[in-house]
């Protein structure tokens, strides 16, 4: 597999809110048998993120397949499924969920996660500010991933502003 530099905004609180809102909208639309992408688009267009509607639809569909059950969303607090989804998108957990699907579906879910990261970075690039992407280690089928795609801690953010390389 090739290493591809992919910036990710997943550690930004704005993106965490966006992912959570999209998951809740997706779940409600599915439960009401409504047009999911239309609902997602209506939610996301106000934040200039309408392009992410099919991205979230695909990501959440594969997430539900990987779970082997319907995604549970919270109300005032985040559900455990929402916490796990945020950790998956951000690459923080080795095994945030137990997969209940075939190896092929796990691979498809891994691709959906990477695609969502790429698209969020593309759509939100102007809001993220100066950064220097890091090279990623490919995520195995088990969705192991220790990479944080944007090192937003103070030290690395300062280095990024001055064009210095990140530690690997």
C-alpha cells in the first residue's frame, strides 16, 4: 500500500460536533424512512459542508454494518457508538468497536473512514489553518490506527506554522 499524506481535521471540536450532528440526523432519517442524503444535506449546507452529505451517509452505513446492529445515538450526551465513531475518525483507538461483519465489509468500512477524513479535510481546509500533513500508516482491516492525522498539540502546531517537519 502507498503512503498518502492526508490532512484530517478530526481533532477539531467543530468537526466532532459536525460528525455527531450528522450521525444523529442520519439515524433519525433512517428511522423515519426519509431521504437520508437530503436530510444530511439540509443539515450540512448551513455550515458550507453540503458536499459531505454522501460522505457521512456512506460512512455511517458502513459503520452500522460493521457494528452488526443499528447505531445508537445520544440526546444530551454522546452515546458509546458516537464516542467510538469519533475515535475511529480521529484514529485514536486500536479497537474502538467489535466488528460483526466479514473481512470484506471491514475493508470497505476502513475505506469509508479514510474517504471521510480526506473529504472533511478538503471541505474544511480554509477553517483549519496552516498545517503540514503527516504520512499515514495504512489502517489494517481491524481498523487499528494510532495515527493522528493532524497533530494539533501546541508543539507541532507551532512547527507547522514555521514549516518544520513533524516528528514521526
